[in-house]
C-alpha cells in the first residue's frame, strides 16, 4: 500500500486532469446549453419568437435527457463516443459524456433565469425600436447576468462532481485516483486526500461565482 506522500505527484496530476476535463466540458456544454436555453426561452408561447412546435420538441428533448443519472449516461454514451472516433475511457471520453450531461441542465438553467427578466424591460426595448434578435441576444442575457452567473457556478460545481464519477470508467482525474489508489488498495487516507482537493476546488468556484454575482447585482 502506497503512502500518501509517495502519491503526491499522482494527486497533482489527477487534480490538473480534473480541472482540464471540467473546464473543457464547461466551455463546450456551456456554449451549447446557452444556445439551447436561448432557443427554449425565445420559442415558448408569448415570448419573442413563439413557436409551439419548436418549443415542444426542444422541451421534450431536454426533459428526456436531463433526468438520466450521470452514472447510467456514462454507459449509455460509450457507443456514441466510439462512433465519433473517441475512446470509451479516458479524459476525452469524460469530456464528451460530461458535455452531453451538462448541456441539457445548463439549457434549463438559462431558460429559467431568462424568464426572470421583467416583461416591462422587453416592452420598453421594443418601444424604442430594438429588434427581437437584439433583445434576445443582448438585452435579456445582460438583464439576467447575475442569476446566470449563479446558475453557471452551480453547474461548475456539478461538473467537478461528474468528473469524480467519471473516474469509475477510467476517465482520469481525482475520481480515478481515489478509486485506484484509495478504494482498491484499502487506503482511506488517499481517498480523503482526493475528497479534500475536490472540496477546495468546489469552495473556490463557489466563492468566485458568488463574488461575481454580487458585483453584477449591485450595478
């Protein structure tokens, strides 16, 4: 059984890998989820571009994928990953699976936060001649920026959790480190070291997100 001190290089490498996977998934899933959330908001009845059929399809897709537990989704998307030329294990697969899982959750968070924008703000913008596209892509996100920051902060925390779960399928990061060097070798000190690093990452992200949201909301 390896001592924790002997595994510090592996712990550092696993931490970097976790941050890399979470960041890449946040960028990919964040952009895709933002666009999907904007589409949900724009096409819902009474919104800027109401389209019952489009909204119904998008809403069904999000509701279909969002409740799937991530552990099950990991197994379900492995064939899809291999079909697009990605391995079924490792960090690349972790990014792929987490991106799919996160984009549907992000889209719902974006939609719900955009709905907090007061209708009077939109009506005032329309009265001044602003186009619906300008309102959708500039005004509404700016008005909902504080809640959106808090929503994305929650998502980042969830992504870090997902990277840990992805370690069960050898997707790298702190999850795999804890399983290989801690759980399988009956070394609780190693497992708790990984847990503490994850806690530090999560608390740091939450602190930064809360600070940014407070700064935006005070404007």
